[in-house]
C-alpha cells in the first residue's frame, strides 16, 4: 500500500504528479502546514485527476483557534499576497470546517481544515478506498472513472455508477 501521508511518492509519478510535487515543494506548502498534519487527498495522488482537478490538502484544525490558523497561513506566506483567496465555513457531519481556495501557479488549491485527525477524515478514507479499488479493478476501470469525471461527474458518484453503489459517499467508507 502506498504511503499517502507525505508527498515524496509524487516524485516518481506521472507528469502532473511530478509537477504538483515541484509546486508544493517550491512554496514549502507541507513544511508551512506541518503543525496541522497535512495530507494531499483527492484525485491527483491516485492518478484519476483531469485537467482542472485541484490539489486537495486536508488538515487537522481546531477552529476554536481559527484566527491563529489564518494568521499562520498569512504570516507563513503560504498564500502569496497577490493571490485571491476564497474562505468558506462548511458544516460537515454537524461540525464547522474551513476551506480556502486559491491558485499556486497552474494548480487550483483547496485547503480543507476539520477538527479531526487527517487520516480519519472522509477525504482521506475515500481516497484510500478508491486507490484499493483501482488497484483491484485495473486500467480499464481507471479510464472509465476518468471518462466519467471528464463528463462532469464527481469522483465518488463516478465510483458509485461503476460499482452500483446506492450512496457512494457512505458506501466507499465501508469498503
């Protein structure tokens, strides 16, 4: 099983993974976020990304100290001053979270913070389940997922369609 808790695996990946590694290391993203247990989740790590896929970075963030967290992001210059940042506070499973969206070079970045260890967050658990399925089902299945994503279908629903899952967001967590 691949270790997705760091980003070194990206160095030996496909062209987009190698480029993501270059950008993430150039801006010291994981070093600047180290206190929040960052993990790159989503489609890029498991090679089912499409051209406009973002880099999803999940963090463990206690939003009781939200101002401290935002200060760390700004003072660390993780987000360049000339970059437009969208901050939102979605409710996930009844809990307030934080998302920040911005661009680093050609990559849209989404930072998602939740007061839960990153390896217990749904984004990570979905990615691990999807990775295992992709390993088991092979290249044809992987290409079918990518084709569905290119048609505008989100990742979990794409897996749901191909696997016949009623509620892919919940069912993937059970796999």
